[in-house]
C-alpha cells in the first residue's frame, strides 16, 4: 500500500523492540477489547483470523490462542517481522511479509481486523484499504476496525511526540466513535458492536 507521508514504520518497530515488556502489557489490554467485541461469535479451531497491518503480531497471537483458531498476519515492515520472529515464531501464526493490497488469494477469513491502520490514509486509498478487509472476509465473517480516539489525551500525546521528534507515524487522524461508524457505513458495512478504551475506538462490522 502507499506509504503515508512522513512515516517510518521500520524505525517505529525497532524502537518498540527495545521496550518489549511494556508494549506487551499494552497489547494485552487491547486484546481484552477484541474479546469483548467478538463476544457471541462462534470461533474455534476451524476459524481463521486475519490481521492486516499486523505489526509485531501480538494481537493476532493472543486472539488465536484465546479462541483456539488459526491466524495470519500481513505486514510489510521488516522490523515488525523481526520482532514477531523473536517473540511469537512458535505460536503457529502465519506471518506474510507483504503489502496488504497484494492480498488477492482466494482464502477467506472468519475475522479480518486492523488496529492503528486506516487512520493513516484518506480518500481513495483508505477506501481501497477497507475494501481489502471486506474482500478477505467470508460472507458471514466480520470486520473489526480500531483507530485512535479523538480526545485531549491524544492531542497532548501526539503533539509531544512531534515536538520531541519521536513521531514516526506520518499522517494520522483520530476518530470519534460516531465518525468511525459513519466511515464504515459509507463503505458498505453494518456496525454490529462497538467498544472503546482510553486511547482507541473500535467497531465490529458485517457485510451488507
């Protein structure tokens, strides 16, 4: 997919690698939100989970373990893959070092999700990225989108990171839950469930 202007994801994941234990605690809290979002979905050993822009793979690993499902990650960052190899290589998760827009095989998934991805793109690129989620999902599968939450915390955090030179994310737009819901509906999705944390808003959707 086109790289969002000003981003340096390899540098970001290399920094994350130096603070692995703290990062894993954050991902554990994130995975709890996903479990709530997927409450009522019958997932098991025959279910397949796909994470687009999966980074280090911690979320997919935790979800696959929780539901006893198989998991696949798609990401194009060499540093993120290096972290995955060091921490989750024995998890049974399949990591595909590739661009999300090259995901054109016929395999379909019960759950397709991304966390911290679509907010870095706008207009047609964002639309195509959401479509990639939809196309990878089974007819009765679900799509989960998680993005930064509009808040004073986000405003302070992002400004401090930019001032100090630690912002490697390029363009990034936070969303309110209402804005994220409207974006999903605009792209042909029906929101079934939503959730939020201090930093993120999330929706679970189905195809129309």
